[in-house]
C-alpha cells in the first residue's frame, strides 16, 4: 500500500510558501504562477498556517477586505494538521475527509517534505487500483 512518501516521490517535493506578513494579493499571485490552490505560511519556527483560495474567497471577497492591505496571517487557517511521510494514502484521505481539508503538509520533525492535495491522493489511489487490475488480468490470462 502506498504511503505519502510514495506520493511525494511521484509528484515532487516542491513546497510553495509565504510569510505571515506577506499580503494576500501577493500570495494569490504566487498561487497563480505556481498553479497551486494553497500556500504554506511559514515562520522561522515552522508552519504557522495555510492560505488557500477558499480562505481568500471567503475571508477577503465576502468581507470586503482589500487583498493588497491584508496580511496572510489575518485570514490564513492557523490550525494546520501535518502528517508523517509514512502514513498510508487511505489514512490520509480519511483524515482529509474528516477534517474537511484539501491539503496536508507532510513533515518529518520540523522539516516540511512536501504538501499533498486531495487530488494527489485520488490519483495515487486510482493508479494503485489500475495496477491491481492489470496484475489480475495478467494472472487470469496466464
């Protein structure tokens, strides 16, 4: 069964982040440039939060705040669940479903190894199932 380490090995370990004092507009530009839906908000002490497109839509747009004048720390989700690289993809999917989150930072100690999204996990599960189907077809055919 695949772990988050396996997912990161396939997907890559790029981690895109901002600082708490960076403004939301600049954060959205980074998300747009990198093609991601969330950024980690980091300090020298580690992960302080996560800022997602959903945070921006709900906490900037709906409250009439100005993105260029609002620091990320003001609207980020500050309760971030981080996970170890050795947890299985099904466990991670269950955790994301229960917590209603779309991104999980994968950490070892204080070091961020990568971030997995719900889409990354769905892809990994589909790939696993496809491999199993191919192996069963080969077994049946031989």
